[in-house]
């Protein structure tokens, strides 16, 4: 790839010059204190991205009132007491040449009463689909007070050193977005009724911001180009209102798409969804305004960013999760080090799932995310001979990390290919981004000059002969076979791993999948077909599971898309159902005490999970001074734990 040009051209948003076209998109961290004060952790987090070369940082949501909370430990600007802490943040970011803006919000219908102590409010008493309750309709007097709140927060932002502010008005979400959407705004006073009425709140907020923070203080407005729901705002309507908003003081538009939570997959696109899917909306807005337009949504590579700007579809591109995966994204792009950019695989596990589970926002591909305040280990004082057993994500990461620290590392893989469970996990539909992550892990491991030995089963004798100082056991896992299930040893039975690794059973026509966790529904998605295309012919799949629902451990937006595909392919779901016996051509199952037989199956696929494969540690503990067990060999979990443990052990050796 040629060195980039357009993305590293400066650009002005209002009076503020941005050194390049890369914007850090707002993403929730929950790194502030419970009452909204800035912490060293949040400063270090944003500073790492500024140091990494990003032009403009838009922070996570920043509340303009004390009576509404979108998430725990969020940033806030509803009082002057927050200015000094935020000034520390802006000073740290400015020291590296980046600009920074807070994303101002009132949570509206997305307020959590348990956090704020107040009930949610909105333009109309219309059910909040994300929270399941009905907000109270705001009075005109309350609306006018909130307008003042936004202006006051912008004034504080300027005093705290922020270069501009962003107004969240997207996704029919939170207060301003809800007022702008016919899906949420059912008023018939001056703040509703028509498209112009729905626009009145953001117009008054813009006027108040300019009045209190200064006419020259830039305002970015984030909004949905198209709400993508029947009855929602269309792209043509957005093109109509954009020039009106520009005339009212918007200095740049940040264009997303969809409605929350109905198209959450459009707002935070999961793996396998189209790249840069919101860019056509940004291009349409750019046609009707003269201020910069920012495109956002799965723009994960420098080349794609350059392409979008070269084509005139947008003036800037916003990177969210890619900057969690690699804070140095912009610097590496400018240096032409494209293969060294840690890729975002759009899994949502670390950045969304772990945060929502209150385990701390992080990144599957970059365990250092959220821990920027914790120094990593430097070069090893004494180089050691390290044997890594297993070439999955845990082993690859441990080997690379140890080698980069100066150790002499040999990685042993019992098969002819690297990747372990990660490799076959990339095979089902819409999971190909995993292959991007694996390609990076393999490339970086090889680049670190480790020695890789394929097709070798590591035995205690081999360990004794090699005499390593350290052994890292990353032997992974094998499919769990329920030995007490009659017929499980029949020829008709295969595992998910067999199928995804190229087993001829992929050609079967009538299949029963036993297991509904994650692997079962994904293998069904991979195999099923309605047969509308006569060259493919019908392939029927039935999932049998004891669970009430399937794929519950999958990220919400990914699960919604997966379930829709299963419905489209006529996959049958037998939930709360126990498999009693496997027959030569089917299975006997039981539901609520009633047995039934499923016949005419030509393949039974076991999707009952995996069990750890680890038998070396006890045998070599007296041979090797240091022994570590990581990844699935320690306990079957997800790749996020495997990579984190590989990093931790590599730094510890």
C-alpha cells in the first residue's frame, strides 16, 4: 500500500485546525469516579490515543445535568467543580498535538433511575425500547431549562480547555435525538408536530451554546443520516435539515445511522457486517452542506479511510474500536506500517460486553486497553530459553511477547497449522474478521523471530531433551463428548470442530445439531439453506438444546443478526429439550416428559462445548524451573482471556 496523503492533510472545524483527518469516536469507558470526576486512568487512556497520532478525540458521553445518567462513572459537566480535573485531561491531550471535544448529552429516556435518582424524561411518553419503561413528557419550561444546561456545559468545556464540543443528536436516542425523531417525538406544540418543530430543540441548544461559549466555539453535531425504521427520519429529511442546522451554527456533522436499540448493529457494527456502512449517509449530507462531514462505522483500515476521503464521501473518518485495539493506529499508518496495526475484529467482547458486565472496558486484541496507567514490562534482564506448547492465540501471544523482551523462544504446534480454536472460529458466516486477528497474531509472532516447529507432539522426553528454562503450556481444548449419551460413537456423529475443519459432513442434507450455546447456532447458520437456489438445494438443520434460548452468550447485536438468519433459513429450534439417544438416522429427544424421534438425519453434530487439553504440567514440573498454563489449557473460555494470559505470562517471564 502506498503511503497515505489525504488522511494526513490538516483540516479546520470552525476556528480549530485538526492536524489530520482521523477522529476518535466517542466510546463509553466508565473510568471516571462514581460522581463524574476525572481520574488518572481516564487521562492516561485518552492521552495514549493522542500520543498515537489521532487528530481529534471526541470523548465518551458527558452529562449536562445531574438528574440524568446514561451509565455509571460517566464524565459530567453540569457544575464548575469538574473544570479543574477536565483541564488536566485537555492539557495532557494537547501536549501531543491532538484536539479534544466532549460529547454533550442529556440521557432523556435512556436515563437509569438507579444511577441518577430521577425518572427518565423525553419529548413524549413513548416506551424506551432500550430500557423498557415510559419516560415522562417534558414541559416547555423544563425544556427551556435544559437548553440553558447545554449552554452552561459548553461554557465549562471551553474553560476546561476543550477545543470544541459535540452534541449527541443521533439514533432517536437520548434527549436531543429523541426530539428530532418522529419515532419518539409525538408532541404537537412548538417542539413537535412537524419536522421543523422537532428541530426546534437542537436549534435552540446551538444558539445557547454559541451565546455562552462564544460564536467562534465550534460545535459538531452527531446524527443519524437515516433512521432505517418505518416512520423514522429518512435520508432525504436529513438532507433537508442539515443546511438548517449548519445555518444555526453547526461547524461539522458526524454521521451515523439507524435507531437504538433496533439497529444497534448499525450503530456499533459487529463482525461480518459491511465496512463503512454509514459512509453513503455521510456522502449524502456532504452534498448539501459546506462544513466538514465525519463518517463513522467499521472504518478499520487506513486504506479504507483514505479511499473514503479521496472519493469525497467525507472529510474526516471516526475510528472507535480500532483505537482500542491499537492506540498507535495513526502513527503506524503515517509511517506505512500497516501490517503492524493491531486490528479490531469487531467482536465487542472487551469494549462492550466486559464493560456491561462491570468487569472493566478492554479489548480482546489489546489487553493493555483500560490499563494505560499500568506500565508494561521492558527488556528481560536475563534472556531465557522458553518452550511454548500450542499455537493458538494464547501460545502465539505468549511466544511473541517473550521474544520481544529478548528471550529465546521455540513454539511447538502438534498440527500443520497455527491458530487453534481461533482458526476454525473464523469459518462460520460473518466471523471472517477473526481471521484478520489471527493473521496479525501469526505475522507478529513470526516477525519476533521465534522458532516454530510444526507437526510435533510435545512429550516429557522432548522437554527433557530441550531443557528449557520456562515452559508455557497453551495446548488448548478438545471437543466435549458426552460419553453417557447412547449412540454418541456412531459414524453419523461428528463435532462442530470436524465440520468447520473441512469434514465431508458439510455436504449433508438433513442435520441435527446437539447444543444451543454459541457453536450450535453458528454451525446451523453455516450449514442451513432453504434451497431456493436450485443449484444448491435444501439443507435442513434442527437444533436441540436443553436451554430456553440459544446463543445467549453472544453479543446482543450479533445475536440479533444471527437469529434473523436462522429464521430466514428455516432452522428448527427445539429448546428445553433433552437428547436421549442417537440412532443410525436420527435422535430420540424428550421435552416436558414427552419423547419424540427425529428421523432421516444423515449427520448428527455435537456442539456441547470443549474441555481443556492439558496433561504435561504434572509430568514436567520437576524438569522445568518455570511452568505456566494459559488459555483453554487452563480453563476453556474465550480468546479475550487467552490473549490476555499470553500477554501476562510473556511479560512475567
